C-alpha cells in the first residue's frame, strides 16, 4: 500500500511518522516548499539571526531514509481522486492508494488595491522569509497590516534590523478578538515600549505603487498616507486548497472532514491547517490553524489511514505565543468578550508585563481556563483541573501546583490568593507552592483513580 | 547579506577601542624587553650548576650580549645548558662528584632545563616592562578590564529578554564551515600526536596508542552509520566562516601552546604580574599565576556580560554569580593566600579526576607533610570524590558542579557564552562524545591506579598495595553490579551495547587488579606509571583541556572539553544518568519544535528531540546550565529535582495524545 501525503508540515510529517510506526506501507511526502520538514514557527528566528535554517529542522536528514519515508519536492497541480493519482507541475504522475492532504494555509489578501505589487507579502513560507530578507537591505520603513500573532512576529523581526515599523491594526486594541482587554492592552503597551508605531483602529485602504511596480506606501481608510518600502500582510490565513478546486472533494473554507478526518472521498483524508471539521467540539472552531492541533490531527489521521478508526479529539484547548519579551500561554476556555456565565480573577504585576487570569463559571463555580502573560503554567495540571471541573476555591488554594516558572523565580500565587480573598471576603490560604513533587503526586493520584 | 545590526553606542566603541589597544599592547609586551645574560640573572642557586652554565655561556659568547627576543635568547641558553650538561657529565665521569655532593646535585639533569630556562629568561629580561611592571599591568590587563566593562555595561539598558539577535550574522559567533572545522580538528589531532612524540623524547608508545584509539573510535562511530559519510546533516556549518572567530580561535590556541609548552616566551606577562603576585602570595609570578589572573578576569568581566544578557532569568544570574565567586575565591585567591601562609597550594573545589594530579606522589607527600591542614585537604579531596559527587549529584544533578562551581565550566559559561550555539547537535557527535569522554575516564582511572599503586608500600601499612587493589575491585564490582541490577529491572534506559561495554571495561579493570594482587608485579597494567602520567598530563591535561578546550570555543562551542574530554564530567554524568533526581521536564504538548533549545545547548544535546515528544530530558552530559529553558519561546522546559517517577521519567511521552489503550495496535 502506498500512502501519499501532500505537505511536509507538522501535520503531514506527524502523519508519516505514525504511519511508519503503525505499518509497513510505502510513504511519500510531497512538498513544493523545502526538501525537508522545518519548523515554520521558527521562521522569525532565522531572520533575526538566532538560528540557521538547518537548526529549524526537527529531524536530521538521515531520519527519512532510515524510516523509509520518501520525500519528494514537487508542486501538486491536480489530483485525480477517481484514478487515485497526483499530477505534479512537472507532469509527473504519482499513483497512491491512500491520500492525506496536509497542505496548510496561505496568507489572507482581502482584495486591497495594490496587494499584488512587489514587496507586498505575508509571512508563511520559507520563500516569504527569503522575500523579507531580500527587501530588508535598504528598507527605511515597513508597514504591517493585521494585528495577529504573525504581525507582531514580523514587527519584532524588522525591529531587530532597526527598520522602523508601522503596525496597522483594525481593532481598537491588539488581537482583542482573542485576548481579554487587560492582556490586550498590556501587549499594546509592550509593542509601543519597543518603539513600534502601533496604529489602532486603522484600516488599510490601498497600497501605493512607488512607480516601479513595488510598494511605495499605504493609504489608510482615514486617508493618511504612510511611505514605506514593504507591506506585510498578516491579517490571518486561509487553507491553501485552490489546487483541489476541480476535484469532487467537498470543501468550504477548508477541506471538509468528519470525526475521523476523512473527506467525502474514500481513502482521502485531510489534517492540519487545511482541514475543516464538520462537527467541531463545542466551543471549538472548525479550522484551528495552530501547530499543536496540526500535530494531533497528524497522529490521528495516521491511525485512521492504517485502519484503526480513531476519532479526532484535540483535548482541552491550549496555545502559546510570544509578544516580543512577553510569553503568553492559554489553557481552556478564555474568551475576549466573556459570555454571561464567565467570570474571571485577574492579577497583574505592577510592572505591567506579567499577569495571571483564572476564568471560572460564575454559577457553577468551577474553573474554565487560564490566561497567562509572562508566567509559565504546567499544561497537564491546568488541563486536569479544567477537565474535572475543579471548583475555583480548590484551584486557588493549590495554584502553586501549576507554576512552571524556572527555579528562583518569584512566585505570584500568594498574590493571586490574596486578591481572591479581597475580592470575595474569603480567607483562603495557598496550600501548595511550586514544585515537581507535588505536581506529580497530584497528577498520578488523579490518574490512578 | 547586509544586515543592520545593533548599532554600538559611543561608549561601546570607546570600550572596544580600549580593549583592543590593551590586547595589542598585552601581546606586544612579550617582545618589548630585550634579554641579556649576566651572572646575577642566571636564576640558578646550585653553585655547581651555576658555574658550569656560566662557563658554557661565556664560551659561547652569550654573556653580556643583548638578544632582541626570547626566541633568540632561549635557544642560545639551551645550547649553553647542553654544553654545561656535557661538561659536568665529563667531569663526573672522570673524577666523580665532590665529597658529600649527590650525583644530581652535581650533574645537570634533563628535567632541570625547563625550570632553569624559564627563570633565567625571566630574570635576564631588561626594558620598559621590567622597569615598570605595575604600569604595564594597568595598561594591559587593567585597561582590558576597563574596555571590556565599558563595552558590556550599556547592555544593561533596554528591556530584559532573550538577546540572541544576530548571533548567526556575526563574524565572531556564527562558527566555521564544516571544511574549516574539520581542518582544525585534523591539524589539532596530528599536531598534538606529533608534538607528543617530541615531548616524550621520541617515545612512540603512547602517541601511537592514542592515535590507534582515535582511529578505533572513529571506526566505531562510522561503522553502521545512520547517515552516509558525506552527509553533513545538521552540522554546525554556516554559510560563511566567522573570520573574526577564526582569528580569535587561533590566538587562543597559540596562547595555550606557549603557556603549556614554551612558557619561556611569556616572561613579559609574568614580569608585569609580579607586583600582584607578591601582594597575594609573597612569591614571584609564574606562568600559572598569569594564567590564573587572566582566567579570573575573563570569568569576572564576561560574567557581568552574562548577567546583563540573561537579566530576565534569575537562575542565570545566581548561577553566574556563583561561578564568578568560586573562580575568584576558591581557584584564585585562597590558594595564593595559602601559599603566603606557608600552606600547600590547594584549590578546594577541584576534584579528581579533573584534578588528575591529586593522587600524584608529590602532591600526596606535600599534603601529608603539611600537618593538620594538609591532612584536612587530603581528607577533603577524597570526601569530594566519594561523598560530594554522588550525593550532590543525586539530589541536584551534575549542574551543582559543572555550571555552578567548576572553573572550566565557569569559563565556558562566561567567556564562552557567545559560542554556545556552535556545539554539534548531530547524532554522530553524540556517538563520538560517548566513546571519547568515557575513554578519558577509563584512562584517568588506570593512570591514577598505576600512580597510587607504585606510591603505596607493598606491606607494612594497612593501606598497602594489596588492600588498595581489593578496595578498587570491590568498588568497581559494586558499582557495576548495582547498575546491572537496575538495568535488568528496566529502571535505567540504556542500550544493550552500552551495558556490555560497561561490563567489559569493569571486568578488564578487575582482572588486571586481580593479576597484580596475585603476581605482585611492579608495573601496573604493564605500564610505566611515570610515562603514563606524563602522557596523560600532556594529552588530556594540557592539549585537550586547554588547547582544544578553550582554543576551540569559536570553532566547536564553549564546552568541547566538558562534553568530550572531562573525566569528572563523565563520572558526574554516570551518576546523573543512573541515580539522580534531576531532569528537565517538558510542558505537555506546548513545544513548537522551533529548535532554540537545541541550538543554544552548549552540550550539543538535541533538547527539541525530547521536548517535541513531551519526554523528560535525562542525559548524562546535561550540565544544567538552564539556557535551553531560558531561550525557549514557549516556556516548555523546566529544570527540576524530584524523587517521584524518576525511573519512568524518560519513558513518558506527553505529546502523544492518543493513548495506546484506545486503539488496538498490531504487534
Ligand atoms: C510565522 C509563523 C509563526 C507561527 N507560530 C505559531 C506558533 O507559535 N504556535 C502555533 O501553534 N502555530 C504557529 N503558527 C501556525 C503553524 O505554523 C501552522 O498551523 C502549522 O505549521 C500548519 O501545519 P500544516 O502541516 O497544516 O501545514 P504547513 O506547515 O503549511 O505545511 C503544508 C506544506 O504543504 C505544501 N503544499 C501545499 N500545497 C501543496 C501542493 N499543492 N503541492 C505540494 N506542496 C504543497 C506547502 O508548501 C507546505 O510546505 C505559525 C505560523 C507561521 C507562518
Ligand atoms: S540540556 Fe539545557 S540545561 Fe542541559 S546542558 Fe543543554 S542547555 Fe544546559
Ligand atoms: S522546547 Fe521550546 S525551544 Fe525547544 S523546540 Fe520546543 S518550543 Fe522550541
């Protein structure tokens, strides 16, 4: 049996690895981007000089032949699902028995005038990185459009090269569709603290030609013109599924898949950024374009492709990112605009670069989620509390169990407890400080039950 | 590629200028004075030797002649030495030594050459440095410190956070192309072996054995390769070689070669260090005092840089202060002060087998002969080996020593920090590492056993050769037996080959000990213990630890010695791997496989390999520097100690999200 995988990103590669673990099938992983799997999330570090491209490859090159995973550098132009054959742009025909599509995303372009000029681009692929590198030489200012995670990464990248950045964000505060207001404002402050010209409530109207077919500036909806030699489009991504348009695979925004990551066509699966779940879990989006879900879906799809039907279960939501120097972690259900039954306890460090937010159910009193800025929490502990609907009071008293900051770091849990006590008039005590022993006991005990 | 880098502030430019000027002057100091042999400058107290040397020097027209450099003066003196040696030998053959004078009080032995040479060169030097040592100290080392600090202090401005920008854009820190690195390695290997033959006076045995072992290890690593030999998978090869780094490496290598093997050319530095040495110990400065000063200055100044760079991370700050303290107090000041108090020179934190001279006869005699203090030092030194290493490593991992206390580690973590990313992360490098470092440990053990064996009395005392051998056999058997028992129970995760090699080496050592127990042979391990230890000192103590250990910072990273060569690290690592509470835990599934942790791990551990599987990192080589945790952008790694779950800790894969129980797997 031959399994073909389109895409050598985290989803495709995880699928390939697990198929190898589970079976003896022939595996071919096809990608047009790079010869080997690399970590897309580390693109910024290559540009900033922290790492070389080599360093972003999670596996050494010998790993693939050793595990009999064939890597093919090709662009798949057409998929013939009836004839079970892929056609590359060089005209090669690649027959398959099972197909896993893990083709990832592409940056959004919302039809702005001038969006196809030179030096206007997103940051998604290795080629995008090369484009940024090529544009950086004489660059006097860059404008970044769209206040998401990639936008702030791009701002940090240019910042390390001392290229002034104007960062246009349509919303009234950075990433405020996801971050609760306090955290969002903290990031606003921090972005500005680094000297980035952050323009909130500012929308792009048009990208201006410098007369040579390259970007020369932008005009905002308010009519202001900003000169710049580069425009970064970071207003989100969408599944890169254009090449599948003429197939019978059902698609909406992404490739529609059932709980087993199977498409409407037999023997064709999809995973990662490009897949759209027909029945997402309550509270979860049908397309979750993040690394972690790509990895979980890759693992799941391997089981399914190898004949071990396994429903996709992304577990309890988590994510993390970094805004310049502020690390961000989230576990569970933390919403920017809290629904009626959500309440939260929010503690912020006086210096304004750290915070801890516990979200809980106002009525039932149990924990729903954690949102952390500049503080690290242990995923397994948070997950366990959330899964078991642990009452907030119990979480508060054992909060140290979750702390994952390095040794000698200040522990802020006592302050969180004190804050809780002032807000509720209660008199709870912190029973647990940071430490692996207690955390393991907690986790093991629960697992035994 | 033109990259706009962090612009230096004016203060930093000035600091850099001052530092480079000081460095230039410091180098020039070695050539500023000239040399003139004079009866008073012949630093020899033995009258027979002195007369013969003077006569020979006069004969060769050396006396009162001015030489422009030590490179002209030293060979001339060596010629005179050899003539004097021959003259004395002649006279001795004809008439014997005068009444009541021992043979070697009369004749000149080969081993006296180096000492007489060094001191005479030093005392024959005349010129600006000799006349103003303090001024020159201030203009070189003093200004160097000032320049360094001016360059570093502005780094405290700005927001704290990861400061790794442009490391791979810098001509200082981006590393060498694979071809350049290989050329360095090959030149070092053959240079050292070749010079070694000369060093041992034409003896081919040990250099030959070493070369054979090097070839054997290469064969073992390349046999059944995971990778085709030409494949440079994840090498530390940048697109272009860091030429400033290359120059820095060459300078360091040159420095160590002169320091270890021809210190007579470094007398200018000793002269300018004399005032400080007199203040501290009351003695004049040797090349080791110069080295100690530079070492301490480097650790302190670059320690400030380390603190500036990692000021967002308290673990790094405290750890750096700790290595700065131990270097300044324990390695530098206390030993000098002990000398001033007429006590033995002793570094209380230097542990055998890193401190390979600890069991040498002269050291043991010195300690035993120095009353209660000496005895305390002896007991302390042994307690460190048998108690502190296992116990502290059990509780905290080898970091308590390697990245908090040790001098080599201290230099690596401060002066070497800019180069930590250059360690090779390939699996192949790991395979080399395991063979080489454990090989050095075995070599250190055999060498020391031989030295101790020939030192101990055959009978009289209770601690004699027999009991020593019994003790060694018992300890070896116990350690191996315990390891095997735990391995059988599946408590330690190690390959069958690893256990076999371990058992093989243990059986070999026990067998040899048993042979000696019954035969009472003089030559331990059929070797001449003097030659063995001389070669160990040359190959491991000097060439590996110094020339390669530090000279290769800009070429292969800052822990080449600690990773590939240090026998103490190997010992600590065995404890860490088999019986310790230390591990680096990973935060569930949060890893994004970005590779920062692996890139900045100075020990070349592919931390990401573990992190992305959600597996705890337990590696014998991990020095617990905590940098992986500090540079991880997702907060995935944490250094921790706990006795719980320690036997399963490496098996847990937290990033697997489908439990095996959920799906029926085919067998
Ligand atoms: C700069 C950046 C930073 C990020 N940081 C984070 C982060 O910190 N945390 C996080 O959770 N997520 C992050 N993400 C998102 C995360 O990287 C993606 O969700 C993840 O990489 C998607 O993986 P995938 O395997 O689905 O697809 P991809 O990684 O996109 O892989 C798809 C591959 O398929 C190839 N391909 C597509 N179509 C074809 C075709 N027709 N023929 C041949 N090849 C094809 C593409 O070229 C690509 O190489 C980041 C993304 C970017 C761009
Ligand atoms: S694994 Fe981490 S703590 Fe251990 S040596 Fe490497 S960087 Fe340091
Ligand atoms: S552990 Fe952290 S630094 Fe290492 S690969 Fe994972 S996310 Fe990157």
